[in-house]
C-alpha cells in the first residue's frame, strides 16, 4: 500500500469505495492565486455548481508543474508516455455542499496525455508548447498555445521556494485553496465528479517573477494583473479515481 493511503484524516470526505484508476507524481508545483469578483466568475461557471467563496471572495488559480511516474492501476509505466508538463487554470466550487474544483483549461505538451485525459476524465485539456528548466533551485516554466483562429496565449514565470515547508491550518485561506479532493466536469450534457487522493499538502512561499501571463483569457485581464497569493510545493504523489456520474 502506498503511504498516502495511510493518511486520510485531512480529507473533508471519505475515500471513494472504488480502486484508484491512475497514479501521477507532481513536481515543482507553483500555485498563483488571484481574487476575482463573484459577478465576473459566476457567468463562466456552469449554473449547476455553486461558487465556493472564502470570506465572500471567489478565486482563480494558475498552476504549472511537471508530471512524472504516470501509470494506470495494475500496469507498469509506459515508456515515453509517463511524463509531461502541465499548466492548469481553475476555480473553486461546491456541489451539494461538497467543495471541489472546476477547470477552465488544462494545458499539456504531450498529445497522448491530452487525448487520454479527455477520454478518461472529460477534462478540457489542450495541447501546448511548453518548457521546464531547473537550475540552482530556480524553475523556469513556459507555455504557449494558439487556439485555431485566435490570439496566442502565453505563460512564462521563474520561481524558487522561499522559507520552510508547512501544512495549512483548517480555517485559513491556505487550507481553503489547497486541500481539495474532487473535481466537477461535463461530458456533453452529462455531469460528473472525479475524486483524487494524496497526503496533506506540504508547501512554502515562493519568490516568483511572472514575465508573461495571458493563459486565463476566459477572464478580463484585470482579474490577474494584481499581485497573486503564492504557494510552492516540491512533490505530491496523486491517485485519480474513475469519474462518477452525478444525477
């Protein structure tokens, strides 16, 4: 048994009864959080989902990271298909009182992973040109995507951890933003919940230089031009469970 399944007290709801479907290892994660006016975000999120608010404020988060060690349950890693780069844009929602995540976009630089994620998890993955470099503890991450007939969308940032690792305290903004264990998504007209599991986040602050950021184009530039609230985490091993249809 993976050690992550020995730590479940931090979860806001029980583990799913089914067996996990896929495992990934997430490396050098940067979390850039911005507060967003509720009236702007509400029209971008499916009406079936309630916006989850912290002290009356909605948030969006951009997260670049490196995926390694991907494999399906009962199968070994597939050579050349178990690692890629990812950048996602998400917000925070509730459904029937359950806190979760809603993704506006997920970019990856590996076509099989993009197609697989769309197939198994019904998520809005998009293929992008991406790069990741780590030198002397500083990570430089870039992503470039050009939707058909639309303007190129770009993200480029350099970041490095700053300070000691810590776990968030319940009731704080750190905890509210980070400790999320399910997502909600649509496949056609069908509505689904997807559960994940990992041990509690260990994170730190980060010194960050954002050189370019037009990725969350679904929202006005004013939503993310200010200084973000930042977290960095060096590593999490994550387990994905099969999607479950929500009636």
